[in-house]
């Protein structure tokens, strides 16, 4: 999958999957953070929708509020408070329930 079709307030738009760094779920909305854009895109979709649309081998669900593109992961930290360090410097928490999955990867 190279692109994803997302309905926005400007209509239906296509976005490169490889350009998405992470997706943050906020109730019935999501913020999509892109590698080439300064501001995130807010869309009226739940995180589960993105989880079904995007390839699981590329996007990791780290927490109930986050999905991360593994291409942008610099480090997987799996000790007492697990987290991912992204190439843009952001730190994304990994839930205790999902931490064992990342111990395999990290």
C-alpha cells in the first residue's frame, strides 16, 4: 500500500503512507503527523479505522492512543517504562499490555 484515501474537511485526499510518522487518537478524531508538514492533520476517524486500513507490518499500535510508522523508530526502550524514540525526537509510550510485543522487535 503506497497511499491512503482519507476524507477531510477539504474533500477526499490521498496521502503517502511512507510520509506518515504517527497517528494519535483523540476520542472520535485522529491527528496525523507527517514527515513533510509542520502541522498535523485532524480528521474525523477513530484510530481503529486506521489500524484496519494501514499495513500492520509497517504501523505499530503502541498504546490505545497511538500508532507509529516503524520506519521512523530510532530506538525501542523496553525496560520498566517502555517507549519508542522517533527520528523526529518524539517519545511515544508503549502500554504495559503491548510491551511484550516490542520486546520481540527491540
